[in-house]
C-alpha cells in the first residue's frame, strides 16, 4: 500500500528552478509541495551530493566527472547560473544538507540513488546508511515520513538493502521488463517506479494486484496525470509544478 504523497516535485522544483538545489526545494514549497524527488551521487571523497548528471558542463560549469571532485569543491560551484541570473551562486547541495532542509520543512523524499558507472554498490550503501542515520526514530516507529529510496541500478538497491534493510526501496525502471515481479521480490522492494510513457493500463493493474506501489515519472500534462490516477497509479513526479499541484492538476 502507498502511504506517501501522490504528487511530487521532480528534482526539487521541476522546471521552475535550478534542479536539485535548495532553491528548487524552496520553489516547490512556494508552490505548495511537501514531497520531492531528487538525485544523489558520490563525490571523489565518497560524500554524497545532490546532482543528476555524473559530469560537469550542464548544470555546473567546467568539465570532468562529479567523482573527480571532492564534495567541498562541488559545494563551492555554481549550480544556479545555468538556469537564471537570479540563481547565481546557488551551490551543489550535500545530500545531508538537502535532507536536513526537507526534514525542517516537512518535505517527504523519494531519494533516487544515481551512481556513476562503477560506483553502484558504494553509492547505494552510503546513501542508505546516511538515510537510516537521519531517520532512526521515524524508522523505529514505521513512520511514513521515512524516505523511499529508488534506483535504476539493482546493484545499488541491493547494497542499500544490505546497509539499511529497514529503509524502503523502489525498483526504478524505464521499460518494465517481464520479470518485474521477481526483481521486486529479490530486492524486497515496496514499489515499482516507471516511465509514464511506457506504462499500460494492464501493467498498472498487474503491479497493483501484486501488492506493490506504482509511481510514474515524469508527468507534465494534467490530462495525463488524471488518466494515470484512473489507471491506479499511486503517485508521480512532475516538472510542471505550476500545472500539477500537490493535490493534482490545478
Ligand atoms: O526518479 C524518477 C526520475 O527522476 C528518473 O529519471 O533522469 O529524471 O532522474 P531522471
Ligand atoms: Mg531522478
């Protein structure tokens, strides 16, 4: 059963703020959102940071991989200017800072573990262990404020399970393969997260009948959001937080 919010701001504030920044979280809050999806990977020193791309060049200036830099170097970089001059100097957040902001503002988190190739197990382990450490009391009382981890990497999810079995996990899939049920069972996942473009009503029914949560990314059309809810989809993230609000299409 899905005990989490239905509509989440993708990458913090969707397309209305620089993705995966504290400014994005604030933008989401300003639009009424208290639920968010964001991406996490490791810096060179093994400290997790909130980033989508495993390389520089799009949201932060420069070149090379995120894992070529220590977290302190990444935090000093400008992750806002690419989006707009008013966001100049907005830092790359540390994972722990991002989570602390969410905790302080009552924002529920779907934490997407986004490992650079070769760092799958380490990223899963570190992110799960830190999440566990930051939600010890809530985990102990099975509180639905505990974040949900997700990843396209089954290696990362397996490592997360080993490090923190009591932090829930979701299997993230672009196209849902025939063996989705077996994969979910093997990871003890509570939900399937999938690309809304590839979902069918029949598949949605099967996933729900299996007792799993069903989440779609990334839904930007209000009509499509309504349709997916009719299909039984439990939740979705959106880039268009101006069109699809915390209570659904505006
Ligand atoms: O977690 C759902 C979605 O964010 C996956 O795609 O590339 O936006 O991280 P991406
Ligand atoms: Mg993501």
